[in-house]
C-alpha cells in the first residue's frame, strides 16, 4: 500500500517547508528520503502510538507554485496538508479561501495552518479567530508560542504546545494505512477463540461453546459500534474546535482499548 502523503507548504519566505519537516522528524533531511512523482522529494516519518503505528511521507511543496499543479499521483496519496504562514502578514488572509477550497476538493481531513505565533491585536497581524473565520476547514497551531498571545482553544496545564502539539496531532489522526496493535491473548488476538474451539472439538469438550459464541458476538457488536462512530466522526464534529475533537477522539481510543483488553 502507498504511504499517505502530507503536503508541506510555506508562504513565509524566511521559512522553508524542509525546516518545518525537520522540526517534526528531528532527523537529517538526508535520512529517510524518497523520490515522489515529478521528482518531488519525500521525507518518511514513522508514527508509533499506544494503539497503532504507521508511516507517512512529508512532501515539500514550493511556496511559489500553485496547489492546482500538484501531480495527480500525489493527489491520490494525499491525506494531509501543513501550511506555514507569517502571522504578521495580514495579506495571507486573502489566500486562505484558496487553501480552504483545495482542502475541500482534495477531501483532506488532516489540515493545519502553522505559524511562529499568532497575534493578539488585528493591527499587529493575524489572530486565531480571524484565521478560523476565513478558513474553518484548517486548524491552527503556533510552533513557537510565548504563552502571552491568543491560543488555540482553552489552555490546560501540561497541554502540548508548539512542535509537540503538531506531533501530537499527527499521532492522533487515524491514517489510511495504520497497523493496529493487538494485545496477546486479547479479544482481537490472531486465533485465540478459534484455536480454543479446535481444542475443544478435539478433546470432545464442547461445554463452553455457547459462552464463547455469546462473547464473540458481543465483541463484534462492540467493534461495529466503534467503526460506525469513526465513520461519522468528521461530519458530526466538523463545527467543533480542535480540542473538542481531540477529546472525542480520546473517547474512541479508550473504548477501543477496553474492547481489546477485556480478556486477560
């Protein structure tokens, strides 16, 4: 399966897409580099969480090129976009509708606007409320917040900020090629229930069959419920703030963890 691609764009002349990628990967640009369509450079990034692991590819996109020129081969793999901007440049607000249209047309669910720090007053630059007003399909993350400006959502003690917040967002998203972790002997284990049935058939002891079937049926219903919620996640939460969606996603994760951890 092709790895998901995250397009990285910078409209701030002082910051290159590779600079943003390097801060996330924390690795030299020469490591994990691949060649994508039309000779574009890709940088592999491995994601490992408590629940899954996967690989995505960051693709640097020159700020001077139109998004309409993104090769079709990359569009087919495109699942995310990061757009770095200068929050002191109010002219960027005029381009936000263009980016919003691209995100919608490309059916991108993971889209984030990045900047060093948002401004508190409109006469100094772009505020968070303005960024969201002009483009409600992209979240906003400050990579170098000082703590005195307007923040994304309510600030809680110990909440991830800066690059850590971006990394957390990348880890919280469910990419198309995720490999879910499975607990040994858990409900989703490779053949626990089936292997048990075979042993019982061999030994002629089928007393636990009805109970096994009931348990498996309950587990299947639980997974069906989870999958239904995941499929409805985006339409149901499209108007929520990023923090509200993260909290809802955490409920998914906890529910999933309960499902695969029920059997000791």
